[in-house]
């Protein structure tokens, strides 16, 4: 799945980071399909760092615009951070599966398409 304008939050930096996340996912999916394990491990590690940086940006922005579901959103991020760290721990011992990649892609795409779009109206207030 590609990032499209329909997923835009209207926040320049966040949207740029979302595009970067989708790009990372695409790279990871290609590496997995082509069974290039080392590249997949590298992509997962890069994705983990990228996700961490992106969540920090998003959390600061949500706090600033007083998004009412701030706490719930942070909890979603927290769960994913834990899950992502566990999967990356598996990846570095070259245990990368298609299910793992599918989970990461599904979670991130759904999160951007559903949870992230919920704070978009507050950015414009
Ligand atoms: Fe988010």
C-alpha cells in the first residue's frame, strides 16, 4: 500500500514521516519477498528507529494541540514500540518471517489510516 493524500493529517512534518514509514515498509516487504534476509534485518532495524523518532514527533504535536484522546493514542504507540522491539530482537538473529512483516505493515497502515487521522482536525484548531 502506498501513502496517498487521503492519509494526510495536514501536518507537514508528520506527513513527511508517514511517507518515510511507508517507504521503509515497502523496502521491507520487497526484501522479504525476495528472501534477502540481511536486507530485511536492516530494514526492520531502520523501521524501528524511524518509528521511535516519528512517535516522539507525533506525541509532542498531539500534546501541543490538546488532542483529547492523547493518552489512548500514546498507549497504542507504547504497545507497538514493545512489539516492534521484540520483533527486531528476533530479526537480528535472522528470524524474519512473512507474518512478522505483515503484522508490522498492517499495524502501521491501520494506525495511520485510523488513529492518526483522528487528531487531524485538532491540528487545525
Ligand atoms: Fe500515531
